[in-house]
């Protein structure tokens, strides 16, 4: 009996697989690897919104698959390879920790194109992409300095990697244009997503006198704490206004949709090339949520700054930049720091009293 | 009136043997209903879960890769549990083993160190894990501290130590501050068995560990002592067995195996030290140990079976767009039925009309 069952199952499977492959043959199969669940309301959620936007654009021409909650440890290489083996021709791996596994799988599958978010290792069939989130942070710094009564900003940071360090520096450089004596208190949460820890950090910062909370972690917990305590805050990754309707000033949102559309189009046209894409406000990969809970003059200043960055009139890392040690930082980009200096940033600008952990 | 579990006077060996099969059968039925409710064809869904991975060389390799750390850790844990020593901290011993072995890999990086590096790393991993496992064991035999609590709490200590090392002293200087060491040199890497695949030498080591565990328990006096100390502590005392010594031994072996599994995982599939090297292997292995009924061969089968549900679950996500959560529900239901079947073989329900006074006082 059991044998018959197995045989029947196998038969169903074989016919099923045959039908599937016939209908899917002319569709471009695209795979995504997500770090969190799609419902994290932060990093992964934004990637999934981008995927859905891309699917809407191409409709029947594409078929997408995602694997969520893929840990950055030993499992990720298998998950990526599974997508490649399942016939996906373009695979997006959306977290830094997938860098080595993506590289390994890309070497094994030269005919599949890979795209790794926020990494720095590329190959013939492996491109990288990320966002200039520091541009949004610069605007946030200006708003924060305008809105703060105590002159102390509270900053919840995740890990001391260049993306986070450059965000802190951009915030301070923006804030210093308004108030040269502005202070920032930083708490390292050592996590991207831990609502409990993030909320505790926000409370501690407020207790230390901060009246504006900004975060480089992914949950809306800090926004909720700020709202409860009657303080102001900035969202992260996504629109968080519903967690603090009276608290959110704006949010630096990651908008991956246009990039995914552009890359899938290239793949469909046969023009896909491995490259490094680093998009900011101008390419709409970074988008500011509506400016709320601030007077009109601050709102106007924020919008003007945003326009200036988009038009290239304003560079957040404009030289001269003075480091914490009082020495001027070498200016490799002519008028501003070059991309390499921002991508590898490992120093604080003058005006920050804290130390980078582990340095 | 209350419902109590009463121990059955006699138990049938045949039923005990097929109980896991009954559990799996019940799981399959329940899952079929769940799949049907999700609007998926239950037969093809179960096929993707259980049959597809078994008829494909690539998936078989991946099952072995996934099962390797689970089986190694679970064998060690089974010795502890048989000796009535509750090591919950295998996850920490796994991490410390990974750290101890990685130390050598980091120190020899870029030098022309020979092929002795990998064996030395494995040894260091085992020693590191064993020493770390001995901490809760010594606290237990010396001070009577609950090993359940101490071994569990040491997991977090190990986690933070690893975190500190890869963010600070061992960080890849060319890694843009990201928390990881540089990729290990080839001499510090566990070799793969089949070119182009991921099956590595660790799989063979796991099989050796299973065989050694089976011999230890079935054929040696120490194995006998471990079993007696757990099953009948009074008899063991009369027999003159030193139960403290056995607890230390069980923890040391268990820690050593977890530690070696840790360094194999780091020097094998991962290739460098970073946070998050374990997706909870040390805890999942507890399930594997009990699913395998604390028997080495049983553990091997249980480890492979649990790995199969992971791989099958992933393929179901891809092929049928079945959410990952269903895989977790699936594993949960399986454990539920295994435990339920086990309980009902050893015990039976009984309605007690006048509840005994003793139990009333106990509440």
C-alpha cells in the first residue's frame, strides 16, 4: 500500500513539475533573499515593497520567489543556491552578511546574475547596490538642530560600520550648520532589530536630556517611546508616522522599487552588467517622508536642502571636514570626500564627544 | 473529578518501536489538512517536503551538511541526559569551540603554516568546548548550582565574547569595520568531499562520533555507569560509581563535541568567524537528542530527519510559495505528536473522581 502511495505521489509530482515548467518557461524568474520577515516594517519590508512594485511593472513577464528570515550564518549559502537551482536568473540578496555566500554561489553559477545589497565585493555576474542614506541624515540633522530645545540629540545606532558612522557624521554636519554647539548622545544597540532594546535605548537617551530621537535600527519602537514621552523623532527605513503621529518629523525611507525595475528591465533586454550602484535622493532610492510636526520655516529649510542635494548644489561631506582629533580630513574628491572615503568611514567629525566602539 | 496520567503496568516493545512512525503519520495527516486549508495540493506539498530532497544528489548533500552539527551536538547531549545532567548550554559550547579554533586560523592567517593547522584547530575547538562545558559541571558538583541555569546563561556570555572578538581584535582589517574576520586560509578550511558540492569532512567526523557514541554506551563500563547513574542513582551509589566524576565526564564530552561542531561549521560552510554562526544548533540539538531517544543511531536518524524538514521547507517556499512559518508549524506539530505518542505508550489517561489529598495540598 505504502509503495503504491509513493509511486502515485511521484507520478503526481512529475506531471505537476512538467506542467509548471511549461508555463514558466518564457517568464524571467527572479529570486530574493530576505534577512527578516516581510512584516518587519523596516528593512525587509521595504525590499518586499520594491519587489511588489517591480512585479506590478512587468506583470506576466516575471515570476518572483523570496526566502525570508534567512540567517546570515551557514544557511544562507544554501538558500541562495536553492534559488539558483530553481531556475532564477536574477537573484537579489538583501543584507550585508550574504556577501561571501553570494560570491561563492555566483562563482558556481556563471549564467545567473546576482545583486548584493550593501556589500563591496563584485564579480562578472555579481553586482552591488546600496543607498546614500547619509543624504537623508544630513537633512535630519538640520531639522533636529532647529527643533531641539535642549541642544542634545539622542542617536540609537546599530553597529559601528561605515554606513552607520557616516550617518552620524552627516547628522552632525547638518546640525552644526544651524547650531555649532549641538551635542549628540549615542547608544549602540548592537542589533538591527530588537524592539525591546531599541525602546530602552530611547528611554535612556531621553533621560539623559535628549529631546530629539534618531535611530539607525529598524523597528518603530523608539518612535513609540518618543511619542509617549512627548518628544520628537525620526523614522527609519520606512514611513513610521502611524507609530508617532505627533512625534515623527520625517523618515529616511529606502525605496528599492525603481532600482529593481531598472535592473529587471536590463535583464529582460539582455543588457545587464555587473556594476556598483549607490543611489541617493536624486535617483529616488532614498526618499524623505513628508515633513511633519514642524513650523513652516523649518519645513521650507528642509525642502530647500533636499532640493539642493538632489541638484548637486550641496554635498553633505563638503570639504573641509575636521575630524574629532582636530585635524582636517584629506579631501580626495576635490570639493568633497570621495565615495571610497564615505564607504569606509571610520572616524567621527569634530563636535562628537564619544568614541567609536572597538577603535 | 480530574484527569490524571497513570503509568502503564506493562509496555509493549513493538508499540514503542513504531511510536515515532505513528507520530510521523499523524503529522502528515495534520499537515495535509493544513496544506489543503492554505489552498495547496497536500500530496504535491508533502512530495516537495519529503520526497524531492531525497531523490536529488544536491539536496542529499545539503541534508548531510545541515545534520552534521545537529548530530554531533546531540550525541554529546544524550550522554549528559542519560547521566541525568541537564546541559542546556550546548549552543555556548559550540560558540566557544568556534572561537577557540578560529584563534589559530586568525593567528596563522597569511603565514606559510602547513596542513597541521586544521587538525590543530579541531583539537582546540574540542578542548575549548570541553572546558566551557566543565564550568557548569564543576559548579554543580562543587556548589550544587543548577546546571540548567548556569549552562544556559553561559550561552549569552559566549555569544558576547564572540561578538567582541569579531568587532574588535580579530576584525578583518580590510573589512570596512564589518564584524567578521577575514576568510580563512585554505589550510584552515575543512575540505569538501565532492568537488563543487558543500558536503565536507565534518559529515564523516559526525558518523565517527555516532559510532563512537554507540560503542561507548553499549560496550564500555563507563557507558554502563553513565546509564546507571541516570536511571538508578541509588543503585549506582551502591555499585560504588562516582556520580560526580561521571557528571564531569559527560559535560566534558558533550562540550568537546559541541565545540568541535562549532569549529567545523566555521572552518567549513561559513569560512570565517562572524556573529550569528549558529542558527540555534545547540538548542535544536536538544530536540534531536530526544527525538532520537538518546540513542546514537536514533539521533543520527532524527538529525537527518530534522534537516530534511529544513531543506524541504525551503524548497516548499520556492516551489509552492508555502510560507516559512508553515515549516515551523510543521516541526512543532511533529514534536507534539512524538511526545504525545511517547507519553501515551508509557502512561494512560485515567479519570479520578475523588482527587487524592496529597496533590490538592501541593497546589
